[in-house]
C-alpha cells in the first residue's frame, strides 16, 4: 500500500512538473454547457462563444466593445428602402481544411439554418426573405421589411458561414463526431480539435485564419459541475482562468488579496420581475406600479450580490443607446409611501392586505436566487398592506407554469440575441413576444411603436421612440427591471488580454501569457 | 456446475421484473411531476405554439399509458430510445459516462474495505479500550457525514491547502483525455498505450473522490467487521489456537478475520447500491464526468428517456453485483451450495 502511494506521488509530481512547462496552452474553467455543435441548433451563450472562436461572421465586434466592424465582409451597402443589404466578401479566405470561402457558402449556410428550423432559426426567418449570390464575392440579403440592425444579426453565429462539405444539409448536428471528418473546420482563429461533453474541449490555432495569429496556440476548456469546485481549481492552479459562473461569495474572496487578475464585465444580462398581466391579480396596472415601487434595488445588490451588480431602472441596460432612468424618477426605490398610497386607493388595508404569490426558480440562475426572493419579500412586506407568499419551482416546471399563467409575478433573466435596445423591450411588451414570456401584455399602441423603431435606421426617430416606450413602461409596468449583471473573469497573474465587452463575446485569440 | 448455471439463469430472470418495477415507478413519477422537457429545452423565448408542436413531435401529448406502451415496445427491442434534449441515442451518453462511474465506485469500494476492515478488526482485538472507542466513534461519525460535505473538505485540505491531490476531473486538462480515450476506462487506456505518466495522473485524480466515497462507507464495514470478529474470537477454534500458543496477532488476523469476512462479502452487495447513490453526489462535487452527474443534469432538464436509461443501468449494475457477491459467497464458504 505504502509503495503504491509513493509511486502515485512520484508519478503525480512528475506529471505536474511537466505540465507546468506547457506555456503554449491555457486551461479555462467554466460551469457552462455545450448544447448542439451546430449554428443551426445552438441558441445559448456558451455554444455561441465556441462558434465565435472557431467561426467568423460577415461582421464582428471589435473585442471588448460594441463597435461593429467588417470581418468576412469588407463592407456593405443598404438600399434606400432599408430592406436590401449587399455585402462585399473578403477574397482568398479558406476554411481550416482548405475549402474556399465564397458567397455560395454564405447562402448555403443561412438557407440551411432557415430550412432546419432549429431554435435560433427565427433570427433568420423572421427577417430574411432570401440570400442571393450576386457573384463569388458579393452576397445580397433581401429582407421581409426595412430593418436597422441586420449588421448586428450577421455578427451572430446563426449567420456564420459553415463548410458545406462538413455539415450535413438535412440535419442539425449534436456532437462533433457526426461531422464529415469528425472536426469543426474553422474560419475563425481556432479549430476545435477534440470535444468530450462535460469534460473538455480542445482548441488549436487555425493555420488558415485570415486575421492575426492568436496569442496562445492551444486553449483547453475544462467543464465543471459546480462553481465552488471551479473556484478551488483556480486556487489550486489546475486552471488558468475561470469564467461563468462563480458565486458572489467566491467572487468577493478571489477579488481580495490581488492574487488573480480580476476583470469585471458590465454584462448585457438583466434581471427583472414579470407580471402576468391578462388574468392574474396583476391585471390591474396600479397593483403592478405599487409592487414596483416597493423594490429596493440597491439593497438587493448589496445584500444578495455583495455589490457586484448594478441597480437597473430601465429594461434597456446602462451603456446602451437610448437608456433612461425612468423607473427611478417615476416609481422610486423602496418607495413605501407611494405603494401604500396606491394600495389604499384600491381599498387595501392592514386588516385586508394585498396578498400574492411571488415565484422564483432555485437553481437556473444560481444559488443567490433564493436569497433575492427572500430579500424582495421582506422589502415588499415593509408595507403592512402587502403580504407575499414565496413559491419556487425548478426550471422545467417554472417555464410550464408561466406558459399556463400559473404565476402572477415571477423572476426572469435575459441575455440578448443581438445587441440592440429592441431586443430588451419588444420580447416583453410586443403582443407576440410577451405571450412567450408569460406576461401576456398586449396593446396596439405599443405594437405600433415597436414596428416603428424596428423599421427605421434614423437615430433621432429611434431615440424618441425608445424614450416614449421607456416612459410608458413605468405606467403599464409589464416588467420591473431589477439589476444589470456584471460578470467576472479571474485569471492567473500571467494571463492577459481578457477583453469581453457588453456583447459578452470572449475572443480567445486576444489572450496571452505575459511571463 | 449445472446447478450453478441454473442459479445464475434464475437470478437473471428475477432481475427482469426488478428492472420493470423500477422503470414503471420512474416512468410514472417523471410524468406526474410538474415540468416537461420541452419547456426546459426551448428556453425562455419559445412561443406556446412551438412548445405544443414539439410536445406532439416527441409524443408527450399522448396519454401516459400510451407513452408507457411505446416505451416498453422500445425496451423489448433493447432500445433505450432517444434523448429529448440532445437528440442522440440514450445509450450514447451512458456508454460514454459508465466507465467513469465504474472506476470511481470500484475504487470507492476498495477504499471503504481497505479502511473499514482493518479498523474493525483492530477495534475487536482491543475491545473496550480507548482505541476501540475511538474507532467506533469514527465509524459513527463518518457514516453520518454527508458525502458532498466530506468531498468539499477533502478538496480544501488535501487539494488546496496541502496541494497533494487534484480536486476535479478524471485527468489533468493538459493531458487531453481524448488523445488516449479508447474504452473509457482511463486506467486501462493509459496502460494500453504504455503512458505511465498519464496512468499516474489518472490514479492521482481518483484518490480524493474514491477516498471520499470510501471513508463514508467505511463506517459500516468497521461496525460489521468488529461485530463479526467479536463473535469469531469467542469460537472454540480460536481458543484452541491460543492454547497452542499461536501469537495473538496471527490468531486475530489469520484465523479470526478470514472467517469474519464471510458476512462482510454479503454486505458488499447491499452496500453497492449505497455506493452508487454516494457516487452521484461525489461526481458532482469533483466534477467527475460519470453517470451520476449525467443523471442530475438530465433530471433538471426533465430528459425522461435518459433518466429512465440511467436507472435501468443502475438497476442492472446492482443486480449483477449482488449476483457476483452470491457467487463469491459460495466460493469462499464451502457450506453454501447452488
């Protein structure tokens, strides 16, 4: 036994010493999961992150910013009606297996996404009538109507060109092994050379990449079952970098002492409270206003998230065009006096308090969710006219219940599909989108406003429309914004180049070892 | 030999209703629980119409009895069905994850025996001494400790503070498991390619998770070994050995322990199901990519076919293990005949 133990120690040490010299490889830990290894099926941040590193779009964001710049396209023109975009493509670009990149590849890839009708297909089918090949290096998008944010859409992986000789035309690929050749061939800075679900993904620099060579030749993603183990793995040195999603207490501990590089990302993720507005007790907008006034965002941020997020007073996040602070001025923060005035006006009293169920889901948004629900219940019950029953359900049940109008008020969170204020507003208050979110808000006046901002490319028109929408939001209150989530990346001191902007795109090619 | 073959066959046949009962319970419980895989898989944004279409495609809008008949029809063709979330055969993730779970439970079992049996024997030898009291206290304490808590403690102490052992996964990330993964049993795979460093790394990663499982289960073996040893040590043949002047250590460990082990072998079979249950939590704590982690993740996603498939495999594993234990029992105890 002793001998075996000694042998293990020697072998283990030998291996760790040899691994310490491998400075061309970075190990990145995450608790995220890969869904489908196909842009026609994937509709989640982590799988998109992988495609953003192995693929390229016609347009892309400058790392760490919201500036859209041409990537596989060299530029584009829009017709006067705003419903036709023509992109000129970069010449001489090849996939990592040598397949040339042309306009036909772009058309094939986008047609395939639409035809396979996977989860993200609506990002294409809702807007694009056809993709036409003008010549080998020119492609034209004919749209169903004028659209201001097509350049942002073509920067999403759903629009990324995929090699027709590798991806099957008639089915969505689940795992890399189903691809012709068994490997995702790349147009981006890396190629994915191996993938074991829930264990690891290995990326190696793409020798045919059209852009600048990555700073680190090999990136390995290690998948963790929980945040605590990931934090310990960083402290132990098993991983070089940890991202998504650490617990608030882990973030606070890792920030102390300066042992790690900490990058705080003002994320595009927002958290908010949704009301079922068609049949529940919250059919009356006055009750929605009262409940909204009782929420104290700063207290939630301090008590639950240890000050790591930012209170939010509009559904459009801070840092994005057209953001206002209307909720702060109209309904306030922890404004018990205003809430009680509204509730008394509706006939509620200490003897007959306004009673409702507040729902949360305990694991989907991480461990702090239950704490947020408890703090919010306490905030609301600061008014003796309110009585809150906290209820919870796991995600699958939760989703079913909001579809069935079984939850009068409940917490949700949002990561955008594309970086535009439209994606933070219309899904919640435009008739069709609102149904899917369990809000069931419907108003012709609101729908018209959304169509107006979606169809115009004029900044002044969009500015005034969104200003109006945000003001109306504090009156109708279909949802209440609570906070804008910051994300944190921790890395060893010798890792630099972490640039993640509000788009949340993590470009691995920017990473470098400094020593 | 003919009797043994018919015994084995009977046991296999008896396993079929066991699997059937387990499956029926799981099948019904999953479907009467609130929530469904479609809502979980389509995320926040899918319209109700799309959700209903998907439910129809997956057959989830049929009555439970009809779904059950369909499922049994698949099972008799030895088809566990397709995952509702990842659209792959259920057998695919199970085949990928099963070796990791078997490696972990096997080493967990070895660790529990390696700790529990000698401690139990030592406690019996020094009955009512301070050592005996300490060992019994240990047995009670470790049996009460939640396995995930002990795992976290080991990670902190032996992983982070002392830095002796890795705290997550089956290998170091830089080893790139996909380069040698063949059978999924990394111990075998690394030896097959003759990579001793990789073998050491794999064994090194097994230490903390196996020890966590082993320590928690060792409590039972301590108590059991001690109780059996106390009975055995009162036997006439032990008295005779002592009278012949055989040294006490030899009396206890060579003559006594060997006979006290027989009921422990029976216990092994019963403990195996506990070990699998413990492995579910241990796999989550140590990010061990096995069936337990798969089960937990798919329960959250309500991926019915995968959950059912994992339960079938767990039930079969327990059946096979208890059969092996019964056969072993016959091999070591000449009084038992089949």
